[in-house]
């Protein structure tokens, strides 16, 4: 099937829907775990499937550097490479290269940057960033944008936003000219039978290709967020992301900027808020009309022993857990909570054992995914207000 | 059921049998993965079950230091602590404390040693090492022995062997007086219903307790190996281990020492060769009459990217695997070989990703366990000679 977004239920501004992609369907609202270099750190792919993960995010910058775009293209694209036959989204690399503040130089043409791995020189333009994403072969790919630094003055933010708009047009033009070059693209011919490993990527339906989303910028200025949204929509993408947030601003400002942009995004297309947030926040962004989110928080926090539970946050290294025979979260049905005690998880973390990182990550992902399933169900039942009343407001300070 | 060993088939010196323990049956010959601090590094317990692991080894020294014997006893014993309801064997701590060559002092009474974690002072005697193992609560526990250093002169080896015999008698005496103190022991009363986590230890049958094995020493002298075996057998243990090998001696010498001891061990009791070996070696030790083995090799090698396959050893970081779409081992049915390519596993290792260690370990364990299942089947079919003809001799040099 070609890319399609179908809304199945609404409750206020919130929507429950379904994304159709060449590698399968995704129920929205959706939280996408981050698999930076084609792995969610410490979690095997079959466990991600068991958790109900329907779409993963991979980072173009990291895969471009290692193992390289041509290597992955040569291996059949990133789904086949990582033996994950469900949808994948890649970011444009923009956020990562802008994070390399000492190693990059931005011009109208693009961004020159040095690898954080070996210092080697590279250049991303809208064209080359999209080309890299075509080579990687994710189902959903992103226009190349400038993530404006924070804080930034109005004039600087506006000119950065203008450049992102020009880059969005260049990204789209390049994509439209090369959209049939993804390794798994097949036009009007039966898909060939696949050999090799049993769990390889299923042959996609002929004629399918990738989908390019645009990204709204505009820093911390509501009128620029509006202008960026309206002018990105004029370029006509099948989906829109809100980028440039979670860059150090206070959380109420993040929320304000999302609100400033979202009302100017079309009702019938998916809206993706990049790089957020806590479990409380993602629920409130869904209530505001966001369909897709990604964040390193559940996975990174897990590796540092910070766990999200129905009873609040928990730092597993705390000595009081050393004799605690209970599960991490008594209300969680994940394979960690139904088998292991807090005392054992505390021991693994204190002993710096690999298994601590794996089990903690599995639980945190289960908590995020379960939260998303529950909010989706609340939307379908028209019960979102009562669901939200049981959730902390999104502006709580973080631990 | 009380501890029992039943031989079901013989082929030459080799035996296929079954160990019955309070936490379940173990088919022999068996390879026991090493779970040093109550975790096989990087592998969740449900995956160990899927692999068919029937018994794990835990290290008393490590668990004694962290989280501590009383902590584990208070949590119901090591099976319940680590949510593993199958049998566990603990070593005596002897090998680890003797490895701390700069941090220990040996007297007739026992070994004073300093923790490798924090330098704190501790003392293991035969009595306290057995007491620690009763506290931990494994199904099979080991007498406290002196692992003679290598190389050692005859006189030194003999006096060390004599002390191990005296320590074996003290270990047995202490165990006989305290054998009913294991936390899961129940005498002639119905086992209580268990609350708590779903995958906790099942209540053992009333009247069951732990089993203590003796350990043969004798360094690299065949006559001392024989004497140690005969005099340990006089002490009458339900099972016998051969210790003090894999301490730096050449492999043919290991093999010679095993042969020197094994013929003086009783036919009807299990024989456990400690701390060996490669896949080729374990098969040949089985052929010589060994029933149980443990080794860190498959798990430690995996974490360093050295993989055992039906086509030989493979160093996954090798650049030639970067474009290799094939499975790690085309003849292996494990969850790694049926899903992931060498190219992906090479990428994970090169990128220093956690998942590399997990997947590599799962495969190496699968290879060892599958090897043991195949040799067991060959014994049952009376086909061991033809099976061995397809295996490299055990004296091959290691990579």
C-alpha cells in the first residue's frame, strides 16, 4: 500500500488513527523507541516485537558514519540490515549535526561537520541528507532542517526558519526526483521471492516507496512557529513534524510552541513532535493533537537506573530496594515486572551487570508503550478527559 | 525428590544420565553456563530457559561479597533471588580466593583474603564456605578446597592435596550438621503456598535439601591425582569434582590429569570437571566419563567477539563480515542465527553496542548446549565413536 494516514476516532483535539507504510501499519498515537545505530540499546528485536513496538526511529547521522549508507543499501536497506520487518523512520541528521557545535559550519548550501568518531570531514545538504535516507531505506524520512539553537534572538530565529523552509523545498525536490531509488522499491512488477534469513524483510508491494515529512521550526516565537507551519504546509508534505524543541527551554515553553504550530497543521495528516518527552508529557501532547513522538528518555534513563512506574519514578540503585521482593511496578504486566524483584534489579544495577541495562530498558519501553495504548483506547472510548485527570500535568519538574 | 544420579546409557567410558535435584532434573552430560553474580552476563533468564539450560553455576565468592549471603537467604535463596526455578550449583569460593594471589593468606584453618571490590578483609574456612553456600541455597554445593598453583613442586602439591582432604572432611562434617538449614528446606510438612511474583521458585518437596560434592586435587602429578581421588571417595560424597585444572598447564596435561583421577571415581556417581573447556574438549571429556562441566569460555569469548560455529571459530569484528548477509552459523538453529546476519552482528560489535554482547553470548551458549545434546544423543545411540570422528582432537591449540 502507498503511505496513508487514517483517523479512526477523535476526542477533542486528540486523534486515534493508523499509519499505513510499506512495511506495515502503525497505530497512532505512537511512541517510537530510538534505535540510534539500528539497535535499541540492549534489547533484541524479538523483545521489541513482544513489547508491541510498531515503528522504530534510527539516526541517519550515526548510520551514515557507521556502517555507512552504501553498506546498508547493499544489505537491502535498514529493515533487512537490522532484521526488523516493521516500519522504521529516520531523522534527517540535522539535529545531530547541530549538536556538534564545535565541529560544524552552516552555510546556505548545507552543513560541514566533523565526525565525532574520528574527526573526518563530511557535508550534509538537503539533497545529500535525503539521499542518505533514500540509501538507508526507512519507510518515513525527514526533510533536512536547521535546528535553531536556544536561546536565539528573533531575527536570527527568523532567518534560520527561512533557511529551513528553503531546505525543505530542496529536500522535497530531491526526494521527488529520486523517490524510486530506495532499494526495496518495485514498480508494477511482482516482488521477487526472498532468499536468505528466515526473518528478513518481507517483499514490499510493488510501486511502494518512502514518504518524506516536512519539519516546522521557528524557535521560541509563536508567530514564527505559525509562519513556519503555514509555509511548510504550502510545500505539501504527507506529514509534518515539529522540530527544534527540547533544546534546553523550560517545558511550559515547549508546550506553548507546540500549540502555536499545531493549529496550522492540516487535520488529515500525521503530526510528529520530535524528541519528547516524559510519560506525562507525551499524554498531554496527544491530547493536543500530536500523533507521533520519539525520545531517548525511556531508554537512556533506564541505562542510568531511572525507571518509570505507575507509582512514579524510581531510582533502582537506592539501598532501600536491596531487600524489596516486590516487582518494579505492581501494575505492569511486562516480562520484567512479572518475573524479577526490585531486589534483584537493584543487585544487577549495583554490580554494573549488562542485564540491568537490558531489563531496565525493557520495562521503561513497556511503560511508555502501555501509556500510549491506554491513551489511544481512551480516545476511542471518548474518555480522554477522565484519563487525563489521572495523569500529572505536563509541567511537573523532572527528577 | 532427594538427590539422585541415574545412568541411562553408556558408550565406552561415556555415560548419559540424569541428575535429580530439589529444583528439577538435569540431563547429563551437561554444560553449566556460568552466572557469576546470579546472572549470565547479558542474557535474561527466559532466554536461558529457551536455550534449554537446565542448571546454572553461580560463584560463591562474588555473591558473598555482593549482595551478600544473608541478603540472598533473606530473599528466599539464590533461585528465588534470580527468578530461576531450575537447579543451581555454587562453587566453594576456593578457586576465586586462590586467584587473588596478592590479597590472600592460607593457613590450615582457611584463607584470609581481601575483597577485589573494596579491599575489605574476609576469611573462608571449610566451615564458613559451606555455611555461605547453605545460605545461598544452591541445589549442589562444593567442598572448600585449595586450588594448587601451577607450576608447583611434588612436595608442595602433596601437602596442598593433603590439606584439601582435611578441608573436605571438615566441609562434610559442617554440612552434615547444618544440611537442613537451607532456606527452602522443609521436613515432612506440606510445602506452603507461595505468594509474590509469578515466576518464583516452586516450593520444593518436603525433606529435600542441598547436596555436597567433594573435589579432587593433586596438581599435575598422576599419582597424587589417584591418591586424592581414592581418599576423597573414602569420605563418601554423592558426587565428585576434579578441580585445580585449567590453571595454565598445557591441554594434554589437563587431559592426562583427568584420566589419572577419573578411573578411581565411582561408576555410579556424577563426575564434574571444573572450569573446562573448548567445544572440542568438552566432547572428549564426556567420552572419558565426565558428566558435568562449566566454563566461562563461551560467555567471555562472546563478549570479546569470538564465536564458536560448526565451521570453526570466527572473530566477528573482522572486516570481511561487514557485507556478509549470511547467518553466523548456517547449521545453528538459535534465535541469533535464524534472524541476524553476520554483517549486522559485525556492526553491533564494531559500534560497541550492548546488543552485540547479548546476541553473541546467546549463540555461543546455544552452540555449547547443542554440542552437549548431540553427544548425549550419540551415547544413547551407541554411536559416540562415529560422533567423535567428526570432532577435532582436544589438543588443538586455541586461537
